[in-house]
C-alpha cells in the first residue's frame, strides 16, 4: 500500500478506535451477552432467575442467525445514524455481520482474525480477533475471549410485562460505558442491546427473525480481501 494511503488510514483508524468504529465493534457482539454467564450484583431472586434463564439459553445454543437494526445517537451528530442487516454466530469465536446499503459494511470473525470490509472506501481493516477485543471489555466475552461474570456486575434495572431490562457495569474500565439488555421473558432471547458511553453516545440494536441451532456453512465465516482493496492493520496491532 502507498505510504500516503497508509498514513491516511493509520490516522483514521486511530480516530475510529475511540469513535464510531469502537461503537460498531461493541454492539455487534452484544447479542452474545444473552448467551453467556453473568454474575448478579445482588442476590435478589428476580435477578438470579433472569441470569439462570440466560445461562440455559447459552448452553443450548450453538449457532444463531438474525436480522438487526442499529441506531446511534450522539450529541455530536446532527441526526441519528441508522443501519440494518443480517448477523450470524457460531461457537466458538465466529461471527458475521452484513450491513445493507447505504451503510455497506461486512464484519467477519473467523476464529482468529477480525475483518472489517468497507466496500465503498475500498479497504479492509484486519486485526487479531482476541487482541481487537482486548481493550474493549463489553466484547471480550465473545465465545471464550473473556467472561461476563469476571468483567461485569449485573443488576435488574426493571421488569416489564414481556421482558426484563438488565444493566451490566464494567468492573474495571468505567470509561467504556454501561450495557443494557432487554431480555424476552418468553424464551430468554435478547430483544435489544443498548450501550451508552461516558460522553453520551448511545448505540441501540434490536434483533428479529432469530433462528437458533440452524446449519451454517463454514464459508460464511471466512473472508478474503477482494482484489484491489487496501488492507489496513491498526497501529496497536
């Protein structure tokens, strides 16, 4: 890659890691919070029951497909940013997010490498999967890269007619922000995940048309950069 291009994208990656790119990485795997063990911050029966249901769902889930809608609101944005697409997960450590136009983007975790393909900008960002999530606590629990019971305290914020609202607070890095989950009572699935960072940016993602334990071809979680695109490795890696 030309040195000018490398410098330009090195600068952009640094900005993205503390801005929109970081939020994009946080939310895609927030769905898996509902598929991992969480330690309650208190011993109340309602909290314990929700966490038990989530654990049971995690234990019985090997693959997952769903549609998603994402909305980002921030004091620095003139208007909310909205996007949508499809997602697939498979244990262990594999995921794929396909964002539809006008916000085209593909995020693939193949078990070892995280790929972020931005076709409109003719570039691919590449990073080791574990290291990419090392500094962002909300995603380190992804399929064995971390544990929510180690990294978060959980509490039941409120109970609604058809769902519970959980709050997850990072134990170590308060600068990451809080994660809220709306968990359906009917089947303990995560209906919505919401992350609010310390500067007031809120990223909200909702899930629908969920299919669990369906066959997903291994090729779904493979990625090869298309010819002619720039492949960028963030400076931290």
